[in-house]
C-alpha cells in the first residue's frame, strides 16, 4: 500500500510476521531536548512497516488484497474477510463468488451490489437489501425473490417495477433487457435508477438500533454521529466499525472487533482496549498511545511495528515502573515543548499525528474522496500527491471491441489487455470472473476494476454525509443521506414506516 516514492522501509506480510527481524533493534532513548513528534517521525522512517495488512497465515491464494484476512482465492478485495472467490470488492464479509460488490455480508453469487445482507444471485442492487435472491436492480427491499427494478418491497415474488406478474410474464420481461450484454445491462441500470426516483427511499438505515444518529447504523445503541457501524455501544463520531462488538469508542475509523475505550484512532481493533492516537494498531493490545503497526502486548507509547511487546517507548522496553514514570515525563514534555508543523499548527499531547507525517499520498486516501483538494492545497498543508505511474504496456483491445456477451467467449480473452473506457488504463479479465459472468449471464466489464470500485466508493461517501430535507408527506424537517438529486421524493422515518412497513 506504500508507493515506491514513500521513503519508508516496507516488508511483505510473510517477512513482517516472521522472526527474521526484531523490533527492539530500532529502539532508541527519548531526547528531552527535541519535540516528541519530530523524534517519532524519525522512528517511522527507520522501523519496518507492514506492506499489506493481511493475515498471511489465514489467507490462501489471495496475494493482491489489503486490510483483509481469512480469504481464499480472492483478488483485489479491501477491508474484507472470511470470503472465497470474490474480486473487486470493498467491505465484503463471509461471502462467496461475489464480484464488483461493496458493503456486503453473508452473500453468494452477487454482482455489482451495495449494502447487501444474506442474499444470493442478485445484481445491481443499492440502498439496503436483505434476504433477497434471483433479483436485479432492487433498492430497499427485504425477502424478495425474482424481482426486477423494484423499491421498498417486502416478501414479494415476480415483480417488475413494483407490479406483480405471472412467472411467464416476468421471465419474458427480463428477456427483453438482454442483461447478458453490456448495452442491455446499462439500459436496465439507468431505467431502474429513474424508477427509484419516483418512490421515497428509506430515509435512515438504523435497524435494531436505539438512540443513534448518523447513517447505516445496525444493532447499536447510544451512538452519536456514527456511520457504517455495527454492534456499537456508547460511541461517538465513528466510521466503518463492523466487526462486533465496539464499546465506548470516540473518533475511531475502522475496524473494531471487540474494541473498547479507543480514541482518535484508525484501522484499530481485534480484542484491544485503551488505544489512543494510533494507526493500524491492535490485535490483542492493551494501552497504546501514538503507535503505528503495533500489535499485541500491553503498554506501548510512541512506538512503531512492535509485536507482542510490554511497556515499550520508542521501541525500547522498560519495567512497568520505569515505563509509567517515563510516560508521565514525556507527556509533560509534549506540552512544554510542542511540535509546530509547516503551517504553524501546534501539536501537544492529545493531538493526533500531524498530517505532514502521513505516509500515504493525500490523493489516494479516503480523505481525498471526502475533501478533494488541488495539488497546491495538498502541498501547502504538508502532505504530498502521487502522480500517475507511467505504464510500460500497450492495451491489446479497446473496451468497445469486447464481445457483446460473455456467453460464447473462450479463454483467449484472458490474454488480452483491455483499455478502460473511463481512465484508459489497461486491465485483465481473470479466469474466475469470466467463469462467473458466463454462468450468471452477465456482461463483460468495460471499465477497469478501480473505476468500478470508485463508482461505489463515491456513492458510499455520499451515504456518509447527512443532508437537511423536508418530508414530502408531513412537512417536518429531518436529516438523511439522500440528496434532492438522488431522491426527489423523500419521507421522514415516521411517514416511511407508516407507508411501507
């Protein structure tokens, strides 16, 4: 995940997790004549960093994934786990044979879906779909089978645009759209989106939750301004916490899994507690502050890539008593001699790391999706921008020249380098993808995997932002993640429940 331009020492997962190196070799004494953050940044550039956050011992045949574990034969999946034969996915859990999907859980043989739960053989779904099968282009539907271009339905079968049909009429209607071709699939997708706009969407997704605000909150209580979270309690300003449970967390983004008492942290969790001002830190870790890539143990402060250490400061071990006393002195020193960044911002104890220390280019982070900035703005705030890598290959086929259908395509297509119709970069069709598309009667892709994922990520970002709206039924003001453009007609939660539940 670190580009070659980033000046860090990066290890592949097998080497990082091995015993071939010792994190203690990078230990150093704390210098009370210099600011804490300045010294920590030097350590960050010396200690090895984990190149891909994957559990290499539980991942089989899945080399090109990140922030993932327990995968088998998966390709280009991110923030995913316990899945098999999935590709081009973000936030996919306990699923099998799913392609171009995001935010799906317990699903099988799905394509181009978002926010899908316990469903199978679905394509083109949006909103929030649960317990559905053999359906296309659904939004906010539960327990539906053989439904096409529908919204707000429950317990339905053989429906087209919310109208019930006979089995024969339904199958004839689907055949009209020739979904196995790209033109037919895109036509149905556009038509479905226009139909969805005629019906009010579910204004908030907060299933089995109480006393919560935010968006996409499930099985949670007492959570304020939380987004895309599950099984959270007493949390504030958290996002993408989906591996249960999480309790008493504040300003934490991903990933959870029995995490408690965490503050100002990212990519943190798995049986950990009292994690503060850390990034990519956790895995059975208790009491950590200002750490990066620290995993397991107790009492880590200002350290990097420590594995199963106890009472560690700047990668150097101490007794419990020495650690307690030294930590106290360093915190006092951080307030007495704060760090000042290039823009004049002052960092004392209690502040997260300065942005100028971020090891990732701004333009390839989620931050750029939420707050896009120009190169000048990025550089002025101390961050940096990654320029597109020069490609040393020539596409062998234009996306427009791909066969109209995958039905009769043979494996020779796997040798082609296809030019993405959106970004012009080359991409490959992989074997399990072709096998899936042929089996399910779906079209070949004309965009590269990252353009396909970016479409859903853009929609996800919009879902993570609340907008003020007025209920078209009762006139009350409320907040929802649906803009006027995406949902011209909207009901408040009370009116929607009265109409559709």
